[in-house]
């Protein structure tokens, strides 16, 4: 891709932006591979990658709010920002908003319109790609419902709350979250309660995340 730069905070947003932009923009992701967005502090070199961006995309001020500092650091008050949390559906929701298909479906056309403002000559293409993307999400949702139905009652745990939104959407049997706040040590009481729930439910699986310590 060539053309103006779009800076995305996280890989999921970079993926959406890349699909919508086609070859009209260059999309850069500020968060490096394998890093957690929770405790990330961008280095000057990482900030420099976003210099000159015409648009900065992020999810939620409690998740990747450091993107606001990146945007203002390289573009000042003139930085154009678009956030997933700028949706009525996002109010009061877990800040891992890219895992909520309803919020993603709201965000995609808003991002397409921002691209159209930057590049009016290709506005129709951005809107058409947004429609195609939402159609693909609808198909993915139906596929996920069918794939997960046989294991809907299987008990499991997760390392931190990121995937609670998926568990709720597909009515999965999530019995424990080991670490409520990734930035802080899990309390012994919390782990003790989680252990009891795991044992009483017969859960045999704990889903971890590669960017977070597996020690727990």
C-alpha cells in the first residue's frame, strides 16, 4: 500500500483499517507484536512510525489511551482521532471492544466515513468495503454459533477478562477469571475462589494469552 498513513493502536484495528483502505493508505500498527496493550508505553521510535498520520484509530481510553499521547505527540492538537468507544453501544461495556461484534459493526462504517473525508474520490469504495466487512461479520457470527454449540456447556476459565464478551455472546460456560486486572497481581483470595469454581465445575481448560505471563 501507498498513500497517506493511518495509525492504528492495536492489530485488530489495523486489520480493519487495512481492509477498508485498500491500496489508498498505508496502515501502521503502533503496538508491537507480542506486547500487551495494558502496560504499553510507546518508545520514541514507535511514536515516530505514526508521524504524519492523517488518522489515528484506537479502542478505549482505559485500554489503549496511550494512543492519544502518540497522536498529540506527533501531530499536536490537529490530530484526527476515531475511537471504538464513540458508540452508544460501547457505553458501560468491557473495553476489549474489538471482541464485541455489535460494536465492530458500528465502528466499521464510521471509520469508512473518516477515510471518505480524507479521500473523497474513493468514498464509494470505502463504503462498499464497509458493507462487505459487516456482511462477513454476520457470516462469522453464524459460523461461530454453530461451531460452539456442541461445547456450550463445557466449563472453562480465562486468564483475564478479555474474552468475557465472547463467552456471553455465545452463552459459553465461563466459570472463572484468574486475574481481574492485568496491571496488578492477582490476589490470593481471588485465585482461591477461582480454584474452587474450577474444581467444583470440573473445568479442565484455562485459556491463556501469549502476551501475558503464564505463571498464574
